[in-house]
C-alpha cells in the first residue's frame, strides 16, 4: 500500500528544492540536463505506478512515451491544433493505447507480461519506423512549444521550459499518489499481492489492471508530449524497446514501488551518464555492472536501501520528538 | 440459497465429481465430510466457478450461475475461504479486510477517494474484525501474526464481502484441537441468516456446527442428512474407518 | 512481383535459413528456461561473442577454426557466468534474473566494443561452401544451404538425445517437475550446468555461422534478442517442438511478409506474438500443461 513516510517527504522536498534551485540558477547546458531528468522522472513515475504497485513490469512505457510525442507532433504540425489542445489530445491518445495494452495483457503474468508489452511496444516502433505519414526513419521536426505568454512565460526560453516541466512533474506526482491511494489503486495493489483472491472476492481484475495501466499511460503520454516540445524534433528511436528497458533500469536502481525512489534514480542516472560520458565512452558497461550489483545486493534500489537503513530510525526520532513535545505540554499544563 | 443439479466433472479419464445434487436453504449450515481425495475441494471450485463443470448446473438464490465467471458469482453473494491461506501477505490485517470490503461496497474500483478510508468500508472491517476476533491484530502485517490468526483472517476476508453464502474449505486445517474448538464457537456466533457450507476433516468438530451433513466419497454424495443420522450411519463408519484411517 | 515457382523456392529457402539460425539460438534459451525457470536475456550477447570469436579466429586459422572455437569459447564464458552470477541468482525471483541478465547485456556490449572496437568485422565464407548450386530451378548460395542442413542436423540430434538417452530423460523430467526430479536422485544442479553450457555453445555456434552472412557488430546480440524471445514465446517456453515451430513461424512470416506485404511485414510478427499471447498465453507447444 502506498504511504508517505517522513523519509519520503524529506526526499521529495530535497528533490523539489534541488530541481527548483537548478532551474533558477543553471546555465543552458545545466537546464538541458535538468529537463532531461524531469522528463525521465515523469516516465519512470508512470512505470513505477504499474510495476511497483501492480506487478505489471512493462517493457512498452518508452514506446508509450513515443506515442505521446508522435501524437503531439501530428496534432500540432499536421492537424493544426493549438498546442494546449494537442497536449490534451496526446495524453488521451496515449492513455487509450495503454488501456488497450493493459486490457489485452491482463491475463499474462511474469515473463509473459513483459513479452506482451514488448510486442506492443515493438509493433508501434516498427509501424512508425516504416510509415511515411510519421516521417519514417527521418522523424518529424518543427514541433511547437506551448504558448504561455498570457501568464508571462516564454516557453521557448529553456529556463521557463524547465520550470514548466518541473510544475507538470509535480502535478503528475500528485496524480500518481491520488491514483495509488484511490480505491482503484488499492485494489491494484491487492491484485499484485494475490490476484486469485481478489478475483474470488468479486473484483473484475482485468478492468482494474487496464484502468491503472491506462492512467499510467496518460502520464507517459504527457512525458512524451513534453519531450517532443523539448527537442522540437522526434524520431522513431524514441519508441525503441531499449528506452523502455532503460526506464525499467532506472526504476530498479531507484527503488521499485517507492515512487520517490525512481525519481531519485532518474536524477542519478542522467547525471551519472553525463559524468561518465566525459571520462569514457563505455557508459553501458558502468550501467550494466551497477545494475547487476544493485540486483545482487538484494536491496530495493538506492532509495529502498536508504529506507531500510535509516527510514525506521528517522520515524523513531520523529515520534520521540513529538512525544517529548507532548510531554513538555503536559508538564507546562501542570 | 445454493443449489447444484447433477454436477459432474471429469479430468480426462478421471471422474472427480459424480452427479452431485445439493440444496442449501437460507441460513442452513452444512458440513461436507469425506476422506482425502473425495472431491470436496473440487466441488468448491465448481461452486465458485474456478472450475467449469463437465455437465450440470449451479444455482445461487434461484438463478443459474453456471456460466458466470468467479468474480461475478462473488458479487452475487458467493464467497469462499481457502484450505491454504490465500491472503495479501505484505499487507496489514486491516488492509486485508478493507480490500475485500471495498470490492463489496464498490469503493474498490473508484478513482476518487481512498477505499480503505471510506466510512462504509471501515464499518464492515470493524464488524468483521469483531466477528472473527481480529480486533487486537488489525495493524499487524499478515507475516507478523500467528498461523491461527491467519486462519481467522482467511475466513474474515471471505466474510468482508458480506456474502449470502460462505464456503469454507477446512477453516481449522492445521490448527490444534483447542483452537479448532474456539473456531467452531466463532462460526456458531456468525449471523443466523448466513448460509454456510463447510468442508471439515474432524467429524466430532463438524457436529458442533452442522445443521445438516453431506458425505462425499469418490466424488459422489453417499450420505445426505441430519447429524444424528450420520452419527449412527454404518456407511459413514465404513468410509471413515475403512479408507480414512489408513490414509 | 514475380510469382513463378523459382520465387517461391527462393523465399522458402531464405525463410528456412533464417528459421534455422533462430532455432540454434532459441533452443538453448528455451531449455534453460524450462529447466531452470531462468530467462537469460544475455543469450543474444553470447551469440555476438560467438561471432566475434569466430571472426577473430578466422583471420588467424581460417573459417573452420572459428567455427569450432566459437562454441567452445562461448561455453567457457557460460561457465564463468554460471559460477559467478547465475548460480547465485537461482533462488531469486524471475524479475531479479531478468534484470541481472539485462545488466549483463550492457556490460557484454561494451566489453566486446573494448576488445574488438566499433568497426564491423567481416568474415569470408569458407572455400568449401562458397559459390552457388542450382536447386529447384534457382541458383542458391551453398553456405545458406549449409546453415539449413546444420540446423536440421542439430534439431535431429537434440531430439534423439532428449528422447533416447538417459540425460535426455533427466532433462525431460527436470522440465516437467524439477523438485520431483531432484527427489528421484537426479543431480539437478549438475544437469542445469550441463544444459546451460550446451545452450551457450549453441549460441556461440549460431554466432559463428551467422558471421559470414551479416557484418559482425557489437549490437548484433541486441538485434537478435527480440526475434529469439518472440520465437520461444510463440513456441512455448521449455520445449524442443516449441523452439522449432516458433523458429519456422518467425522465419516464414518475416521472409514472406517482407516480400508480399512490405508495409505490414515488421508489424506482422509482433501482431502474431500478441495474438498468441492472448489466445494461448503459454505458447503453442508449452513444455508443461
């Protein structure tokens, strides 16, 4: 069951403050890195919702993000819709696609679910890659950013765009928390723990899986639409299964089923990638060894490890503090 | 309340349920007895829809539910507990009950609002916790409570959907005789209008609870009647002394 | 589009050749899964390693040196992996195993780049198998026929081993029920080890025979991984029939799709996979019922 602990709140505040400070102070390159982190964080947030709380380990979330990006590009450049409408449209399209994938894949478990999602992701990738309508291998360019000049923001400025993405990531996080805490989210967690029992209790399991998968897809679609605006150019590579694989790696490195952990993972992953790339071109070797080490250590990623080590201690100290202040109140009352 | 008509199930050449016709009245408490391999659990799986019968039908509250999937039968008021604990292991006792109750109230599929915090769900959880004596353990995780408490929770989760008919597959399986006795008191305290179908291993304990007794042997109903009749039945003695004692 | 008999013969042979290559890869992966419930995503990387070893050996001692050395070298790598990682991951859940082998893909990808560089290596077809022969009214490369024959031979050999020998019986028992097999006194751990090494050797062999057809690049393992996974999931995890059936389905759908419906070809196989997963979630020939 999803819960906020003192440690999670602390980590969230640190993340938000860090990202905001970076958005205000960083130069052009720093802002690019920040935006990259924010968009990856949004994708892994969507993935952790289904993988960490529903046991639906998806290898198509990268492709869903790609669907969101392409939907936004088509709706703005080909259908001529206003960017805010296109943003909503791309979220809806991605959510619908994800719902269908979730509904069809609901019967599959474990490695079969992974394969099913992989199949759907690759199907989208191959189709986009071949179809001239989507620009094929060349991709599509000239994608406009949303115009927020009404409220005095010029999103063509990287700083404003980074802040915009940060605000939307905050909104997406809030939505994810609300979903996981809703009846639907609780039932999904029940399904992850014991699908047979939930069904025997009268739950239409596939609907719950499909619904949450669809909602998760909407967040992935938002991330995609923002990614399209960020680079203003998209190519089929966005949908390749390795993107989904990388997202899964980030979720695992950060801490599956903690929601905060994967976002920390996203920050660590992007920063590490840029740092390592400065030293060596063998970034994949570093990630590979790191992934093996984390999984073999049996810790639940970086944040899971922190929680196991310090989470309980922090809770105890906090409850001690409140008890002490209660005690003081009592003594002053007396 | 619950009825089967000529229920039959074959797995290939193996005939596990033979022409079973049962009829439970509202509020009736029936115990199913029978040696290992008599097809008791298979019968349960046919009743709740985890297996489809080769022929015959299942009726719930007068309506034919044979074609309905597990979840739909459950929503019509058929609930079951398992012989082997089938719980939400990583969650607390309260959450276990709450998930089940939320399915019953409909809060479990709503996107707005925390199902576990909804007043209706909380009310059911408190009531069921009282019924199956789980009040002291509500905030403990399933993994932290004793096996006996888990057996109580197993029944509690099934009860939290507010069923019309409750099927219990050996609720006292694996607990000591003392606890089993307590368990039977607990069952006797359940609301009288709840229809109960219980698989039980121990004959004496079964007589504590049963209004009526059905005995299965090789998938077939070999006895159907009152406990007093069962006690004196020659056939029953034969089955139990003949095949059960060596098992 | 020409639809004369020669066209059909050519495409059929192409499809068979692709199928047999995939069969060599998928059989190891699927039996390892059936026996150990272990999905080795790095299987494709072992295939790439085999291709590199074959290419490197070929420049020194000719094609056949590589052909025989690659399986041995890759099996050696398999021994290292088994002792270092896989044995320790035996008790972990499938998710952890998938992730560890996913990490292994990344690591092996860069290791091959470090050893052999980023440039594609080429390897010559051996003189014995060079040239073309006339068959069914078309000229077909001998080397491709050799791959088809090799695949069929290995299929026949594996079918024989599984059906007739004691170790085959042990493997079948293990796939069916490993706990029971252990009770029957079969040394399951040793069996796993042997099967894992044979699977790796076959992946290495596949790499060696594929090397002259494709250019040998670091990401060739990544490219073959998805087709291999599709094959074993369509066929059903853990069974020899599944691996051969899945390989043939993939080979024919891919080859004929590409010439008959080019726009749909790439989507077709994924749609087929999705359909199989919906209709028969355990694949066409699952090892267990």
